[in-house]
C-alpha cells in the first residue's frame, strides 16, 4: 500500500516557496560575503593559550595599521581568524606582536592571495557551477530519453534542474545571513560543498525517477499519479536512511573537524537536508503538476 504523497503537493509547494522567497530576499538584501579566495587578501589564524580577548580589544590593538576593512572571527574556544587586505610580511609580524601583547598566542596559519588570482577564481567558479547544472540537465534528459508519455525526457531534466536550484538557493540564503551577522565568508571549500550537494541531490532524484520509469514499464498503478505515489513510497526509506547516515558524519565534522572544515560541512548539511526533501517532495510533485497544467494527465 502506497502513501498518497501527491495529495499534499500544495503544502510542499507552499513550504518550498516560503523558503525560496526568504532565501532570495536574504541574498538580495545582504548578498554573499566572498572570502579572500575570491577577493584577494590575507588571512591570519591564531590561538590564545588562555582566554581570547574580545573583538573590540583586538580591533583597538590593531588600530593604526593599514589593514583595510578587516574582520575578526572567533574560532573554537580560544582562537580567532583575521581577514584583511593583502599585507606585507612586515605588517604581518607587527600584527603578531600587537596581538601578543594581549596574551600568549600561537600562530596557526597565514595566507595571502593576490587580487588577480582571486578574480580568476571567482570567474572560473561561476563557470563551473553553470556548466555543472547544464551537464546534469542534459544527463537526465538523455537517461530518460525512452520515456515519452506522459512526461517527455526533457521535462524530467527541467524538473531536476528546478529542484537543484532549490537545493542550492536555500543553503546560500542561510550563508548570506551568516555572512551578514557572523562574518561567515564564501570560500573555495564552501563552493566545493555546493557542487557536492548538486551531485548528491541529483542522485536521489534520479533514484526516484528511475523507479517511476521501472514501475511505468511494469504498469504499476492505475494511472501516472498512482505510479508516482508507489515509486515515492518504495524509495522513501532508502533516501532518508542514506541521508541520515551521511549527516551523522557531517555533524561530527562540523563540531570536531576544525575551523577549516566547519563551514564546508555546514553547507553540506544544509544542502543534503534540502536535497533529500526536494527529491522526495518537490521534484515528482512538480512534474505531475506540470503535466496537469499542460493537460497531459
């Protein structure tokens, strides 16, 4: 006996619509805060042996240095990360000296990226994301090319693309809020996480669509809508169990993997939750709604 998933399609669309509008509004008003990977600049991470000074104490200590518009971000219990414009080694050592006056510290890393490299990375990252989305859509259309009724193969591809945009937009909306209120930046690892989310999400969607194709060939269900309900019921446990086991690992990385992997894992957590939801409760209902609208059902 299958669950009547499609019966609640309007609720799925309303919920997703609210999340998408909120994410789009956040991106429009706050934008994303690019890291030095894309803008160029320097990043310094230190850890204090005892209590970390307050952000204001750190800013007061660094007053007078030509650092541009810099940010101070706490890391772990006693660490902090400084992001600033590209600086010379002399300024780097002066920063260490001034921070050392606030307490004993250990320098964990110092990196600089020139503005030309940052601009090139930004351009290439955008191109990689666009090409990935196009390739995924074409793959879905090719994989389901033998299906022509009631949905055509290209419709499966476009619905998959819509679900992927949903899966990417919601985590990016969260990161725009984190960037606005907590100075969290978009870095190369975060972009890698976005691309990983797209691959993970499309895998779940393909599993559902493939089960629909299989059940269509076996003539399971009295009509297409019932076939979709049966297919979703059959893939529900597998999709949720796979996502939960993945999330266990990502949550552990978020809390214990260090500052470098923290927001990489957070993007994956948000994306996998959104992707699991969309593959089960958005992609197939959206396809059925489209077919109803075009009177193919």
